[in-house]
C-alpha cells in the first residue's frame, strides 16, 4: 500500500517528486464572488479552440516550495478577472489585440509586440523548480535577463517581472501552480496653515494641540515611498536646524533626519538598492516636508511630525511614474527593514509609518474601483501584519475610484480637504476632485475594509519643501542642491503625509503612555488597528456632511470618511486610557493578607531618571484562595531631598488607579528628571486587591533607588583638524559600572573603556536592599547593611557619620567621573567623520549619544574624487530611459564629489562602450566638498546590451587619497531601429512653457516632444490638444509639423487658456497624414496640470 501511495503522488505532481503542503478543500468559495459583465472581454483561445478551464485550487505543491504567505484561495476574488479564469482582463485584451501594453519599461519583444510587465501568483510560495520553469518559459519566447526585472517576492506568493513577450502569456498561465497572472499597474503620483488647522501645532484659534502637549513624532521613523527626497533641504537635513551647508551628506551632520534609503527605479535592476536617492520630480521632497519637515530655522513651514526620522524609498521615476514592480520592491524593502538598526541612535530604529501618495493610472478596462486584491494592496496588508502603519492617498479623479495601495484592507486611505487657506475649520470642505468610496466589496463580510477614505486632511495649496531643479546638460556643471525654497502643491498626495505625520505623533503618545498596542516585542496588526480606531473616534464628523445615510450602521460617509483629522480630539481619546480612578481613593480598612505580588521592576533594583517603566504584578495563591478578585489598585510615589540638610518630600507619580488586567496587571509610570543637587531619590510602588465580598488585602510595597545615567563630551572640539592619536574625553554619571562606547559615522558601537564604583555586585543588579547603618534602632544587627549607602553606586564619594553611625555620600559630589580614551585617526582615510559616544550603565540603560563632526588629516592635502550616484543614468533630452534605439542621441549622467581637502584641477572624464572611447571632456576645477554633474554624450551604433562606463582621471595625473572609486559602469539595452514611421509621445515629454503652475484666464503654451522612433521620415504630422471636462474630452486646439526625420524629434506646441483652478487633465495626440504608423499606442499621452491663482514662494 505504501508503494501505491508514493506512486500516485509522483504521477500527480511531476518533478520534483513529493508534496510540501496539503491545502484546505473546505471553506473556499466554489464560485467567484464577483460576476461582472465580461462581454467586452474576448474569450481566451488556445490555438483555434477555447482554452480549457484551469485548475486554480491545487491540492498539493512541489516539494521544494514553501508554505503560502497569503490566504489560500484569495485569487478567486481578484478585481480584474471578470471571467474568473486566472488571467487579468487587461492582459487578456492584449492577447486578443484589443489593447496594447502600457508598461513604462516596455520594449519590442521577439514576437514584434510591446512587452508587458506582469506579476505571476502561485498557490504556494514558489520554490526553485517554479522559478526555473518560469525563466525557461519566457526565455523560450526571447526574454533576456539583461535590463529586465525578475524578482521573487518575500511577502507575496509571487514573482514580479517585465520585458515579458505577449506570446509567452498563455504558457505562463498554464504553468503548474500559477493561479493568477496580473498586469502590473502603472503608478502615478497624486498630485503653514494646515498643521494648525489640524490641531497639531498651537495657534490662536485652537487651545488644544499635540505640539502644545510636547509631542512631535519623536523616536519614530517615516518611510516616504515616492519620487525620492532631496534631504539636503534645510527643512529635511537635521533636527536642530543649525546646518546651513547643503553640500553635507547625512553622516556629516550631528543630528541627521535621514537614516536610510533605497532606489527601486534603477536601470535593469530587480529590487531596491541601498542608497540616498535624489528627487528629479519634486513630488517626494514636497511630501516629505509635509510629513516631517522642521521648517528650517524659521520654523514657519513645519511639517506635522518634525521630530520624526526619514527613510527615503524611491519607487517612481523622475518623470513622476513607473510600473508597480518598483512599488513592490520598495515596500518589500521596507517590510524587511522594519526593525533594522540604522546605526544612527537608539531612537531611530526600524520603520514605523509608511506614506504613499500615489496610485494606479486611470484604466480604460473595466471598473477602476478595486477591491483590494492587487499585488501592491496585498503587500500593504502584509506590511500591516508586520507592525507598520500604512497611509495612502485616495486619488484625484473626483470619482468612485479606490485603487492600488489605497484599496488595501489595512491602508489608512486619505481624502483631499480644502482648508480654504485658513486655520479656522468651519469653512473646510471636501475638494471636488478628491476620489470617494466605498471601495468595491471583496465579499469577506468585513465592511470596515470598504470604508475608503478613512479620514480627510488638508491638501490644497500646501506650502512645503521644494526639490533642487535639474541643472542644465552642460558638462561639468555644478549640481543643484535643494536649500531653503518652498512651493505650493495640491492634491490627496499632500493630504496623505499630513496623516502619516499625525500617526507618528500618535505612536509617540502610545509609547510614552505604554499603551497596549505599543507593548509588543514583535509588533503586528494590532498597531494599525489601534491607530485606525483612534483616528475614527477622534476625527471631526459633521452631520451636514451626511449625504448617503450611515454606511453599514457606522458614522461614515463616502467623501469625508470619519471626518477631518483633529489632533486635539485624538490626544484626548488617547489620554483617556491608562489608569482609571477608583471611587474609594484606594484600599480602605480593614485590610488583611498579602494577595498581590509586585514582580517588575525587581524590588530594590535601580531605575533611572527620565525613563518610563511598567509596574507589573499578579494575584498570588493566597489571593486566589480568598474568593474572586474583582479589583486591583496601584499607586506610585517618588521621594527625594532638595538638599542633604532638608527633610524628605514625597510626590505622587500615579495616584490610586486600576491598572490594565487583574490576575496579571500592569501600569506605566515615568521617573521625572530632577536637578542634580537633589539627593536620596527613590520610588515606591504600591498595590492592593479587593475580593467579591468587599474585603481589601494589605498593601504590597516595593522600593526602587533612582539614579542618573548621563555623559558629556569635552574633546575633541571639532573646531580643528585631527591627526595621529587623539584623546577623546569627558565626564559621566552612571549606576554601578560604566562602559564608554563609541563609533565613527554609522559603524557598530565599540566598547572602549570601563569604570567601576568598587562595590557593585550581581546581587545589586538583581536588586539588593541597602541600609544606612549596621545597627537597627533596637541595637540589633541590620542584615541589609552592605558597608555603604546606595549613593556609592552612583560613583559618589562615601561619607561615614561617626556620631550617628550612618553611611552617606559627600554633599557636593554629584557622581561626575572623568573618562577618556585615545583614538588612532591614522586608521581612517582623511575625511570628515561623525564621532558618537555614549555610556552604558551596569543596569543596561544607555545615555543619549553625543555626536561631534571632526576632520581627520594625516596626509598632505590632496583631492579625492568619488561617484556620489550608485548607478549611471541614461537620458534622452532629460527623460530617463530604460533602453533606446540605435543612433539615438543620449546623455549619460552621473554625479561626482571631491571629498578631499584640496581642489582638483584639469579632471579628465571619459565615456566608454565596451572599452571603446565614446566621449570625453575636462572639468577645469572642482573645489574641496564641491559636487559636479557629469553629462557625456553617446550615440550607440549597434544593437544589443552595451556595457557603458565613466572613468575619472583615467591617466592617473591627479594624486588622490583613494583612486579605487573612480569608475562607474552599467549595462544598457540598445534596440534596432524599426523600419517605417513610429511616432511617439513618451513619458515626461509634455510640459507647460514657463511657470509650472498655470493661472486661470492666462494664456499658456503646452509643448510636447514628438519622437520618430522609426527609420523613415514622417511628412505632414498633425496634432491635437484636448482637455477633460464633465462631458469628457473636448478639443482645445490643433497644430502641425511639416517633417520629423527618422530617428529624430520635433516640438509641437498648443495654446491653452485654463478657465478653472485645481488639477486639469490634458491629452496630446499626433498622427502622420497619409502613412501608417508602426505603433499607434504611444501616439497619445495624458498629463495633469495644476491651475492656481497663487504665486510660488
């Protein structure tokens, strides 16, 4: 019988043999939950016959696969599969010829058609055999790995890839275990008074604000997924706003806001490469300023959470868009780094909040309103399961259109509010262009998922940080760097980071108050659920907004969600938690028995000023034997002397309150910071319990001595250059023992030198009582006498009072102790560094680190050239390209910096293709610390994958500190230019001549660059400009071009006089008279323009 079973498995599974997992066969829908009209979708043909129905609920998986990350059967409800066959309707229309690829990275495949970008979903997590089988399938249709994406997802059961030939789609769909083939979405961004109107910053209008309560989003990290961030902007560079040099890198600053970043838009890469990406579009920098900008030293244009750190994840190209593969790579990188130690300081660990101001471009296929089953929406849900709070924009179509990340079950989706440029909230209203809900039902019975938007926030004319405008293409020109300029933008893109910043502050409050959703070693979905709940209950809902009755019996409506974000109300809701006062004011006599144990902190163990603790305990066996315990009460007091010659005083930290829990209970308390002359500081925790008969137990008390952990850094000062062995020194205050730790930049912490108080033991670490005298009051020996007072463990000088026979410490000794070590600067290259020091006490509490920027100079002054950018950017007239045709005039760009301490002159720069020189020029001079943008020109003459490299000082005529980083290379795909005429308006080719924001009633010139990608001349080209109105697309003007020669381009211009404000959608179309065009799909391009009466500042 055993042999028979094995044989059956082998025959059913194929290679590799065996089964990794058995899937459930019950509890799954037998029919799809959605039955949309699929009459517009051409049936799927395999050859001349209809394709047979595919098995989409397999019972077994390959032995080398892994258990699925997603719920089994989720794909049956996919939003864009009206005929329920497992193939995205949009791809099915491409196969039938009813539609062409919209992929931003599309090239012409071996089948002669534009390739597609797809996501292949499996019933299990794909193993090596699945990966190899998919590779072999697409390679058999001409797919080439070079320059293409092929990324196996960690948090989805899927593989993401592009450059996929249309001819391979049916074969992919038929692969074993493939349950859905999804087209990648094309993603586009959703384009000082706001923070005050949201009651985040104090104002003269509203008394209660989060800033007024001392919360700024501190110790939280916000990931901005966007077009990149120019974090050298003075609102985004540091917290202190002391820096005024925008050429400094984050590691050159003592208190940088930027802690990490990655770029998912590189040419030919799969994944997200660790680097500090720049913003060529401006959208990401503006969004980051709203979320966490400090507003520079003026503090005027502050963001919502100026105390938060920045993680910069570039997922959209510099033209402001891209395929969803970049989003999946960026968001996967965020999940994988949710708990990463960035090496900055303890308060900037991991990532807590994700801000996403983008969504799917409008589609002509099916319903644009999704149900949260796209790949990027599913990945957002996985992010929330991993403890991240994800905030997403709802979009600006003014339609019932909730898509992409905003449609995810666990996305906090944000609508666009007009705050009328005032702090007063009474005149606020929803913008007519803001999309509205509900989201399309996913049929899971949970109606909360469909409530999109969740809240609304100010998004009109928001003044925030402006990116560095791209410099010209003059070789060797200085790189523009963002500094202190601001601009106004509008849209749900601006509303979203407002809520992301607010969420960071909410997490800060939760941490400060030790709220349950923050008390997790491995945070999960509970964090999102708690934040979502507080936002719903604390936002301002007005009855006159009710336009459709309640939704599923909830006070929510389709446009405003649960209302306008309200920092004051949210703070009130969050501060309403914690201890609940008991009517009796604590236990009442008679009291008897010990029913309660205090277990943490351990009795007599040290605690530290300024730190927050949880007083934890439980009901013991005696308590359980005395009936049902109905109530536990706790109290925390602190005792201190203002000086040694005055009596002790007491203060209440937590009055008699009910903690969280009864059998096992906990309540938070924070130890205040006192002036250093205060002495004999201690905390006492108290607890008692009441049973069902009204009897109270005796009060259990625990005593905790209180100490200080502090550090100063006296040298080096950072004012002069350092060489050789340098003394690093200062003073510290600590408990028990002290270890001085240091590091350079973001390196690992190093233990350098330790100091001991001479009395500390393991028993002190666990908690040990210290009496101040060897004798009790009755003359008997005191077993708690240790030969010294508690204060000795704070490095204070002991004193013995002979008359009173008591131990204490010297009055004017506050425990400050000198520390020092020698640093060998010759172990480092001459450069500017950030040195950080901190102290680690015997009880494991570390001080705040102190940073100082210093320069090591052991070698004679000399330049040091290096590439700042991690990859080469290939562009055509300023537009980044993934591939290009033969005989195309291309710009090859990179950025360099002279990090040495001497200017470099006559710097040779060459561009090579497979080792053959293609361009060269000389940079006359590059000062120390100066940047330069390299722009070389390349006209590839043959098709194929070209290895392109840029070399600095190739003849080694310049003596440098390090010449090992003088070359940068990458592979770029060159395609053969097709025969015939092929007009194209490519991404980023449409612009408004002059001011980027148009004004109503004023004439503007709209220009579009029209490329002829074919080899033949196009004679008599005509073009049209249309504008989207309530009646659909309407013609504005016509224009013509007499000739566009093969392989070249021309500019076509139109006149436009906008008659309304807000986002305006335009469409430019071109065609050639009396001739055919190889590909009509790229002859039309849409763009959203901003029309506003304001002037940029």
